[in-house]
C-alpha cells in the first residue's frame, strides 16, 4: 500500500462545496488523460482472439472427456473444465460491461450467449447485481457483495448471530476457501431463481432456455460418458474448481478494504480507488484473473477493454500520487491473508469498517 500525501490540517481545508467541486473535476481530468491516451476505444480483436483460443481449448477438453474412457484421470479433465468455464465468465463479464463492441445490443447478446449458454449463469441477474456493486463498492446497505450471508463482512451484523452461527463467525476466515467450493452452485441457483422470480427480465425465456441447455446438457454428456458414480465425482470436482477460481478472483479486489458507512457521501473517484485493491503479477496474473487484477482501473473505467487496463494503470497511479489518493496494490497471497484476517476480526467483533489508514481520506472526501 502506498500513500503519497497527507490530509491538510483542519484549519486549512477548503469549504465543503469547493472541495466537492474540485473532487468532481478530478475525475473528469483523469478521464481526459485516459481518453487522450486512446484507451477508451473498443478492442474487438483482443476479444476475438480470446474467444477463439477459449473455444479451441473447450474442443480439446471435450475430446479428452470423450476419449479417455472410464479412468480417474478424468478428474484432471474436470479441473480443466472448471478453469475454462471461469475464463468464459471473465469474457462474459467484460461483454456485460460493454467492453467488446461499440453496439450495446451486440455486447448484450454476446454476454448472454457466453454467460448463459457457456457458463450457465443468468447474465441478466449477474449484470443487475454487479452494476449495483460498481455504483457503490463496499458501501454498507448498498453493495450486495458485502450483504449478510454465511459469511459476515460488516461488524454490526456479527452481533446479531447466536449459537452455531456466532461460533462459526469467529472462525469464518479459515472457512473462506472451503466455502468457495460451493460458490459455483450458489451462482447457478441464484441466477435461475432470479429468472423465475424477478418481475422484469429482458429476454427472460431466451435466458432461461440457454441456462437450462447448459445446466442439463453438460451433465448429460458427462453421465453418458462416465456413468453415474464417476460422473458425479467429475461434476463435483468441476464445480469446486469453478467456485474456488471465481471466488478467489473476485474476492481480492475489495474484501478487507474499507467499508463506507451509510450516509457518508464520497466522490466517485475516491469511492472507487479507496475501496479497491490491485493485484501484482504482470501478464500472467492479468490472464489468470481475466483483467480483475487491475480492479482500480476497472472500477474507474468499467467500459474500458480489459486489454487496455495495463496501459491505463501508470496514468491512474500517477494521478492518484498527484492528488494524494492512496493507491493500493499487493500480491495475490498477501491479499488472501488480508481477507482471512479481516473476516476473523469481523467475526470476533473487533473490526471497525473505518479502522484503516484510509479512513481519514474517506472522511476527508465526505460531502455534507
């Protein structure tokens, strides 16, 4: 974590209105620098290449499934499928963010086909949920990604738990990765449930049909090839890998970063930067996380093609240094350690959502 400047003394701070105007101007200035660098244009070729390579990898993996026969080596094939489905989800994520084509309709259909038919996620549900997160990352009461569930991310919610759930919450950090093995099931279930229960869903029937083709068709191929017992083992491994890979790619981006309490207004630039964390690792990490390793840049410019995020990083980092805004990045293993420690602290009731070196900056960015 790198902090490049301190807040000015209280007596020298500008009035709230002028500070708010300056903060709004900050984002527009940063946006202009990024646009001048030519980084906001669509990069269709990169997505065509990624999609073609992914398609070839799927073909090769299906060939292995159909030709290896009844052998426990098929569990290694299941691991490959878990990885490929996650890589497909990354492409669907980018399309849902309008990153691929200049046409919103083309992006929507591309995301629908990749997300629903290939991955088995209801993209309409995912997009709605994910857009709310982008608008208010780590904001209590607004970001569904920190809402209460099996895990507790908000200290106040820990106090409401009793019995086994209270006991579990105190140790929840250590259970984080084991729980992710079930994350794939949760994603499939919540997507279908949303398609059935949400009042207004665009192309509901198409999305449901595509999801069912994927969620019924793929297991049917597996069972017809491997039989019931080995087929169940195959699908169990595939789903576990998919869940862990998905969860461990999205979690490092915000978990363990400051929470923004209800009622605290923070300008867009600081809200996105101060609640996000980048993951170091270069091109290999960029591929492994589907561009999610550059979360700060992605949150600032959600429509920027993921291939351009690396080019935007030095611009954003320099701008944050000029404005004294903390720009956080760490390696993947350290980020997991931060997540586990934070979850355990929350479960023990010790964590304050603003108990962080960034708290002063967040409070300094508030607007009455």
